[in-house]
C-alpha cells in the first residue's frame, strides 16, 4: 500500500486552521458588536434609575402624607370601638 502523500495532510491541516480562524473571527465580531450595544444602553439604564428613584420618593411621600394618618385614625377608631364594646359588655352583664 502506498502512504498518504504529505501534501494531502498539509491541505487538511490548512483547511482546519482556516476554519478555526473564521470561527474566532466571527466570535471577535460578535463580542465587538455586543460591547457597542451595551455601551448604547448605558444612558437608558441611567434614565431608568432616575425614574425609579423619583417613583420611590413619591411613594414615600404618599406613605407619610396619606397612609400613616389614615392608620392613626383607624387605630383611634379601633380604641373607641374597644371602649364602647367594653361598656356594652359591662351593661349587659349587670342586667
């Protein structure tokens, strides 16, 4: 049997090397495009962070101006209701 000529192996190794280089090139281009895309989204992220901060501040103001007084009024009504219920129990027990 004859041996495989060296030129055949050189062609096979060259083709594999070219394929590897093409894959690495496309990977590099993908990384470059993704870096550019991420750099374009930074201003959008900053805008979102400022919006979230302003919404959080607004909710905290609503909490202090509306919800806390309403809870205080509810607690006062609950105390008055408890006192009235206690008085009614005392009057019904005496009868």
